[in-house]
C-alpha cells in the first residue's frame, strides 16, 4: 500500500521554524507501507526557516505580511503529481497547517486560534478522491494495551476468535445492559475474548443479539458500550448480509455508509444518554474513511476480492421480498442485513473509529435462502476475511 505522508511527520526539518514534528504513530505506519514524502512549502522553494503562514480570507499570508498564496498553490501542484502517479489512496498530512491541515486550520491571527477549513494541498488531494487525514487520526486509531481493537463478529464469522491469544474471557451475561436471558442464534457465541492477534491487543465479541429476537436497541448495543468501557477506540463490525443485485455481488465488502430501516435508534432507548455530550450525533462519516482506506489497501495488496457499498439495516428476521429488493436497489443500497446499523450509531456516539466489513453470503431476494445456507456460504470466505482483518490490524 502506498501512502503520502508529510515529510515533517517523518522527522525531516522542513517546517517554517527549521524543525520537524516526528510522530510515533505515523512513523510506525510508515515502516509498513510504501511512503511518498510530500512537503508543498519546500516544493515551492520557500526558505527554511521563514515566518509562519496562515490562511485568511481565502489567501495565505506570512506573519510579516507577505502574500504567499501562489507559492502554496505551486507547491501543492508539484506534490500533487507524484502522489497521483503513485496511486496512493491515502495521505497523512500535518494537522492545522495552511497547506496540509484537514477540517481545522489556524485562523490567520497567529494566536493559535483555529477555524474550520482545509489546507491548500489537502483540498487538492480530496478533490481528486484521495483520503486525507492528519496525524491525529492515525494516533487515535493506533491500538495499545490500554486501547485494544474491538471486533464484533456476525453469523458464520466467529472462527476469527480462534486466532486470539487469550488473556481473559468474559461471559456476555456479565456485561452491563446485556439481557440475562439472551441465548445465541446459530453461528454466534456469547463469550468475549480479551487478548492479542499477531501481537495486536484486541477484544473479540463472537456474536450479537438482534432486534428481531425482541431485544431493544439499547440492549443490542450493550457490547459496544462494553468495548468502549474497556478502552477500545477502534471497533470493527463484521456482519453477514445479502447483496442487492445490480449494486453488489456475493462475497466480502467494505461498508461505506448505512441506512437505518429498523425503526429503532439506541440513543432514543438508552438510559445512559446523559453520558454522551449530545444526542445529536454527526453521522456524516459513520464509517471511518481512514480505516476504510486501510482495509481497501490491504485487500488490494493481498489480492483479496472486496467490493464497497452502503448497508441497509432492517428489522428482520425474514429475508427481503423482490419488491423490497427493487426499492433498496433504487435508493443505492448494496448490502442488506439485520444487524450493525444501531451498533454503528452507538459507536459514533461514543467517539469510536468504525470499520464495517460484510460477507454477502446470499443474493438478496433469491429463493431458497436460509440461515443455514448463509452459515455454509461463510465458510468459503473465512480465509480471506481473516487475512483482511489481520492485515488491517497489522497496519494499525
């Protein structure tokens, strides 16, 4: 996988003050990928050191009043070409800078105040479809003993749990908010494992309960809150789905977005709603673009066939009618399943980084689909699924 990275984050002394901003999380990732080093300011020929620059009124100014807008644009173009030619789908750029900042930049007062906005180079890359993040996202997603990766497994995917080197096991019935009378459906189990996979700290939940079993959305999402309580900042949701003909095929998929058609929302049913800052959760990036791009890069590098698409979550437990499939196709749905969407809402409310993976084990609306046939189909993709998850964990 190729990744464009700001040179200063890799330790190069190219910042305005002649220094660098090496970042341990970025350096760790850089050791595992092919790096395309970028620094638009030095590419433009700006001297090092120089006065600091910030954006104001759509222009870029040095602190001494020099307008360097054209210089920054020229540097961005010089770095843009090598990134695009390399095929790098991901760029990790220095936060807050007028060139590389993403979503937040300094406001032009040179006081350290911030405003919403993107740097000149970051905007150029995003316009071309490159996923742009800052070192802060990479740091947030880096696993540790204090911040293991949570992995929630769906029907037929529980074998991944056997890869865990266990430290401790937790019965789901000991998890706060999880219904004490719950029993797993076929293909699920209710014992979480804390341990490591290839040295990466994880908490694996090899099953879930569903709304169609009569449980509330708050109960369905109890394991998400448990993972957050254990310190997990990243959570990987894996689910079995049906592929919507014309929009996706059977096989593995990376979830890009979702439509909640269950008629439920865990935030409206959860007694602990006061524990989050606000119930009005931003779902514009429900599935982390950074984690999605990492997953796509792993799949491409390892030759794993993976599609991408939108998940529609339905109440279940029946499969879809042909008319329902036609409606889902018309609104852009690629995958349809009976779980995950409420869990993703809860994870976003708790500030977690979400990766959604699916195994489309059947064609939605096809005759003779059964739960048993879904479980059987899952076995054909188990190896690729495990390689994909392990590859993502390795890069994180």
